[in-house]
């Protein structure tokens, strides 16, 4: 068996320079993408991104080029560009590596994106818990102004751009596109029905593009290397690398950058993660953060591509791989997940607001050993209703681990029910 | 955390330039970081400056777990 290897593209500079030192960043090949971008102009940039086949890394997996194109074609000013650094998904901590380790490349990506869609005002919305990161970015913005990368007429071009660093203030849902936008408008962080999409009516009703940090970090790479070369990385329909956040019951958790399709879930866990903590076999894995469906032991041979993971019955989401070892009960896993999502539902739409509370109640009764047999059917029914009827990604996705656990580990549920004579 | 003084707040606003709806959320955050909470006087003042209803700002603030509406104990106070 070949040893699984990391392919460091986005993380190649992490830890190689002092985060505020722009000269060191240039010496390591930085700003080449931006120079080329300013040469070829907005339309060609968007063409290039489309050609690269880049897919958004924030969880929903929308093609970045298409998003930019639909914002660029709206003839209206102002437009906004937002870098979503509100990394709230459970088991996901990859963006922090880029924000702290190679902030200039993220900034370079933001500038290119804003130039491509014609946005002069940009924001970076940093998760509240990342306090030091937000401080670093405040300093980074003033360094960038000195280097004429931000401000009026950057690098002698006719393009002006401003960046505001905003710290999130708690809610998990603020990482969702529309909730993030309403948070920036100083409203409650709540999702809303689409369409219209933010690219038509976003921040303050103006065309807005929201991209994840990792997506943005790909932009300078694509423009430096040219789209054709970038496309050769990874697999057809899923190009590039991804940062996998590995956590849970593994010996060596961490962020690993892997080329798409370069190995299987099992290799990631057993080779890079060095296996489970207690040496027991793996029981289940969530491959795409806390809202992705559980995969059982049979699916561990699945390749690390969006498609293979989807076909196995889950989703790659934010690529936050959470490992559960043998010995954990599915009921306990769900209890933990639902405790979090129950506290974080924004309450805007009924299916999610009521559904998550009800499901949490049922799982809590299960874990106390007080549940009746028909509770499982209820759990399944409410879960399915939430998936169909919720407004945003959270409500549509949080029941997935529950539904998959009911399929994969029926015994875990039966044993707690049998305890109860009723 | 500093005790709230209207003067400190006004200096903070001055440093940030004009108050607009575009930087309102950020300003509220800065007030929170400075004093450990967002005083009622601040909400009133920012409502006047942005033309938004006081209730609209207050309502939004209370939905965020990291925004506090009353003074908080310092770590140090707790130890004493």
C-alpha cells in the first residue's frame, strides 16, 4: 500500500514567513497572481476561474466562477465582496491555518475577487472566537495600505478597494451566506429564502459575493499557475486540493492538505491520523463536518472526492472529518450534536426551530433509557420533515447524522429502548 | 475592561470616522470590546447617528451571545 502524502499547495507558505512581512511573502512567490489579474482584466479573470473548475470550499460546493459571473454582470454600484471566515461548523478548523499562517495569500485572493466583480468595499467576517486572528488582520490591513494594496488606486491601477475586518459575535448560523449578510447589516443573524441570491440582492440590497477563506486562497494559485495547470490537480469535476480537518478519536488530529481523490477515508484516518485513540476499529465517520451524514465501516474505502463521498451516502461539506471509534454509542454521538444545533438554530423557520428541539428531546429521553419504541419512528419523521422544509443549509442538514445513525446502528437504539419495559 | 465613560466612547467613534449603517456592526463590537458591554446610551446615540430605531439596534444586539447589555464582572473582580 502506498503511503498517503500531503500535497501542499495552499499551505505551502504556512509557517515560512512572519505573517505581517510582505517582503517575505513576495520573496516566496506572492503577489504574482494579483499582477497577472490586473494585466488581464476582470472578464478574463472570471473566465480563468470558470475554466479552473474551482468549487466553493465553504460546504455548499457552488462553482466559484459562476457566482462571480452572475455578480459581475449586474450593472449596479456599489457591489460588495465578503470573505467568510466565520468558520463555525463542528470539526472544521482549516480556515484558521490559512488566516494565521499565510494571510497575505488570502488578502491577495480578496483583492483579485473584488477587482473581478467590481466591488470597492470588501469585508472579512472573522469568527468571534478567533480573537488573535482578528487582531492580526487589523494589522495586516494597515500594512497592506502602506504597500498600496488597499486604498485608492492600488498598485498604480485605476481600481480602489477597502477592506473592513469584522469580528463575529457568537452565533453559529452567521456562517451562512444570508445570515452573515444580515449580521453585517447589524441585524439578527438569520437566513432567508432564496432566490433572490446575494449576487443579485445581498448586503444592503446590493450585489454581493460571499466566498469561503479556502476558496479565496485558491484564487492566487489559479491565476499564477494558469487554469489548465490547476485543473490537472485532483479529479475530473473536482479539481485542486482540499484542507481536511481531522478530529475526533484519532491519535494525530490536524489539518491535512490532500489532492482530491489522492486516497481513501481510511488512509487519511489510519496513515495521517495514525489510527484511533484506543486502537479499536473505527465505528463511524462524519466526512464533512457536524452536519454531514455518518458513514459506517463499510464506506471507509471511499475515495476522497465530493462525488465518491456523496455516493457513499454523505457529503464532503467543509471536509471536517470527525472520527468515532468502536465503543461509542450512536445515541451519545447524536446527543452531543443535537445539543449544539439545538442551541444554534436561528429560529426563523418552524421546521428547524421546532424540529431540532423535538429531536433533541427524543434523543435525550433515549439516552436516559426512558424512550418508547414509537419514538424512533417520530425521530425519523421529524428529521425527514426538517430536511425537506427548512429554509437554509443548517435545517436541511442537521438531521442527516440522526437519519444515517438510525440506518447504520439500529442496535444502539434498540438496546436503550429495551431497558424500558413500556 | 474600562468603566464606561461617554467621553471614551466619543473618542472611539471619532477614531473610526463617520458612523454609517455599513460600519455599525463593527462599531458595536468595538464598544463591546472596550467596556465589556454595550450601554443603553450608546445604543441611543448610534440610533440617532444612523437614523435607525433604537429598538431595531437593541433587538439585534440581544440576539448575539457575545453582546452584553449590562456591565460584566472582570476576571479580576471574580477572583477578589
